[in-house]
């Protein structure tokens, strides 16, 4: 991928619902903003990028859910929706790679009109259910940015209240043709590709359009498939474990940041892994700096 040096209003614009998250870790419960758009944009801003967020929510949630973003001087384009997105995330203290999720409320879908007038070097799309992002919106983004990245998790989740389930994305061939960088976890990539081996899944999905495929695997590290090469990225070990919610989004923020700077895919993955480990050490979004991430490299 080439370096992207030409000036645009935003370095990255993230599209997705800022959710009201109910997080339970062991016996501890808290309620706070969440979702891909929240964790990714906050992490990108901490790295010094000019960041925008396009989101939708019920009027009564605007002040509490957007407070952190506005505090970080993230430009927010918020449309009023009929409902906010509400998720419940339950973790066991013994196994933080495992998460039980329930959808309490489904947010209002996005449309191409929601990004009118917004340009950015990169658009990162973070759907939380399969009704959030229509294909025509993905197509439109390719005319507004040089990079379109997609966290595919929501495309596999039926938009219904109750336990989160996963199923294949019927329109994946059409949708992935408009995606430059695809991010998925191990389970998602196997469902999406129909493969049984992660390595083969990465190349199969790349054949549908994405130039780069990122697969996160929790404590077992991650894979980056780019330029027909598979890079195995080791996991960075955190000094303590506080909050796993948003680690994948933080990883993606670190990866995008490095790629926008012109770093190679493998180095971008290593930086992303270190950034995710630092986020795991604290509650809430990533609150460190690029220097903090560099200090953790190289991950062993």
C-alpha cells in the first residue's frame, strides 16, 4: 500500500454506533460508552491523528455517550436515531479471551447521506449488527477516502435483541470489493471464508477484494495477510489485566496509524499488538501515547 500524504480534513473518520455498554467482569459491573467507533476513535486521537466519528443514537443518550469523544476534541457527526445501541458484555476473570454478549437494543442503520460532505484519508467502518451498514454506503466511501477499512464483526451478527449469534454475510462478495483492509477475529474469519484453517481463510478473503486481512486471536497473537504473505504477530503480555473490552478496536487503531505513516504491514501489526496489550492494562479506552507503545516493543 502506498503512503498517503495528501492533506484532507480528517486523517480517519470512523463510522459506527457509540453504544451504551453494560460490562461485567467477575463480580464487577459498570455502564459506559462503547462500540468499535468509540474505542477506535479514542485510540487514534491519543496517537495524535485528526479524527471524526459518524454515529447515531437516541436523543437522551447524546450527552453521556459523546462526552469522552468531545473531551478528546474528536469531531462528532451525530444523527438522532429511533434507538441507541445497547450491549451487555460478560467476562470471566479466569478466561478473558471468552466473552458472552447480549444485544439489549439495536441502533438505527446508517445511510450514504450520513457521510455527505465528509472526506478523510481513511474511513474505518465498525458495524455492530448486520443492518448497520448497507453495501451502497461502503461503495460511496471508496469515492471519499484512499483507504476503507472494515471490522467485519457486525456483518455476521443478526440485528435482534438477545444473545449475540453469528452467521455468514450473504453479501460478502459484493461488500468486500469495496474494502481495502479487513479486520476479523479467528472465529469470524472462519465463518466468513468457509475455511477450517485460519491461514487459508486469510488468503480466501483477500481474493474477494481486501488488500490486507487482519485476524486477531487474543492471547495467541494475530495474523496479517498482505501482498500474498502471511505475517504471524506475537501477543504482547500485559503487566496486569483490567479490561478486555475494545482491545480488538485498539489493535485496529494502532495498525491503521502505522499504515498511514507508511510502515510495513508486519511492523504495523507488531505496534498494534503492543498497543492492545497496554489497553488491556486499564479500564476504558486506550489512554497512553505512541512513546508508551514503542517502549513495549519488540513483543516477545
